[in-house]
C-alpha cells in the first residue's frame, strides 16, 4: 500500500434510528429490534409479513424513496472536499419507479442518485456505480480504499441506500429466504432473514483519522446464482486477501462483524470460513441484522460505519434475536454486549452470484 486509508466520517439511517442520535446506539446495545408488520403492500399470499421499515418514509408521498433516504443521510454531512470521488452502490435504485409504472400512470422519473449527490455536495466528478448484490457497498469501500492507497484519489465518498420494495420482498419470499417471525443470526433455530430500509455514507481519505481501512479482499466462489459456497472457501479467500495486505495476524483481530443474515446456509458458510482462517480461536462474533434488518446494498456501508464506532465505544453490540447459539458459534456470538479492546475488526459481506467482500478495520 502506498497511502494509508482512513475513515474521515460516516453517517447512516435505519429503522432503529440514525447514527447521529445516541438513542440509536442505546437501542442497538440493549438488543432492541425495529422489526414490525409490513404495511405498505399486501403480503397475505406470502410466507412472511414483517420487515424493518422506516415508517415515515412510506407514509410520506415521496417521488423516490431511495433518494429520500440519501438526502436524509447526507443531511448529517457538513460537506466534503471538492476533489471527492463518488461511488454509488444502491442495488435497487429505480425498482420503485418501475413498480409505479406497472401499477398505473407514474409521475416520477428515473432517479440518478449519484448525479444528485454530486450536485448536492457541489462535486464536479459524478464518480461511478458498483452493483454487486448485498456486498455492493463493502466492495465500494474496498475500491475506494484502493483508489486512495494507489494515489489515484485523496478522498472517496461511498454512498448506498436500499428499501423494502414489493419487488425485492416477493423475490426473497419466492426463494424461501424470509423468516416468518424474526431474524436470528447464528442461532441454532434460525429460519431466514428480515429485510430492512437503510442508507449510509462513508467518507474515505488519505488524511489521518481515528480508524483506517487496513486491508480488503474480494472473491467470487462461482457456486450458485443465489446460494453461497457451502464450504466457505470463497469468503475465506476474501478474508485472506484482506488480512495479507498488511500481514495482519489472526491473533490481532479482536472481533468479527459478520454478514449474518439469519439464513441456514449463509451463517453456516460464514462459520466454516471463520474456521479456515482462525481455527479453534474464539473471538466476539456478531451481526446487526436482527436489529435493523438486511439492508441489501447498504448493509456493508452501515455495518462498516458501526464497526468504526466500536473502537471508541470499546464494546461489541449484541446479536439481536439470538436465543440458542449454533454449536459452531458458541463462545463467540452473544445476546449481550461484549467488551472490546482489540486493534482490528474484520467486516464481511456476501451476496447473490457468489460474491464475497472483506474489510479489515484498524485503529488510526
């Protein structure tokens, strides 16, 4: 690496609250979940009727709700350097507009969030887009870190937002991936994920900061169009890439923020990947999706922003929804907050198509 890469600042919004509100952190650490009955489209014929929605987003008459989430997220930003490069990683940016046109005459136009962000922040360069399913914003952060470390850019803003649209919800229902109750990551009796609304913005910089991106890795296990590789080899490869970048030792990683969707196969795959890298070592392992839901393309950015905060809070949040840990996660995952004083946090996300991404976050 030529230049160090730091997280200058970040902002996110979820159904549990905003990063700028202390009430969000209180709810997260107390193990609260924002899951509720889905009410903005009918679910009678589906296997699940719950999601983690930002209700005033759906109660309001917004032309494009993804863009509205972006606006709310960036309202906490005071501005960015003029030379900032934008990476937009929303997965289903215009699905809501398509749905409106199918249902009847639509007054809304296709949204270009990346263009809106550049105009709002008065940045000349509109940047680029990355769409890699649920690993999109994690890969966006990895690529932004690469641009800075290689000297091509000094500042990169990674933005992401996704919503619980009818298209997405019914798609996951058809795959039988949704829990009929609640999301229970790494629980022995987990039975599926719960979708959530969310957005995040993470500003990366070559200038010093309290938290840095110490490594990143991306892989594709080419196993199945929707299912992960059962042996965890693809994710393990991404983790190895991330840790080898600065020769980060397995013993120096103090916590693992997992993708942790609560599906049978994803969580099992992550535990196998963990064992390939860390062997029998036990460390705090957690997922926040039981609290805020699976926010798709925004998940990695939200979770990275949360991880960056943990270095100063010196505590790992509980895995919401956990009742009885999977035997392979015993001694690591907890329904209670766990102390943390490590120098590194491993952050991973995986997605459809076999894509995997890993970040190593370190103290600045």
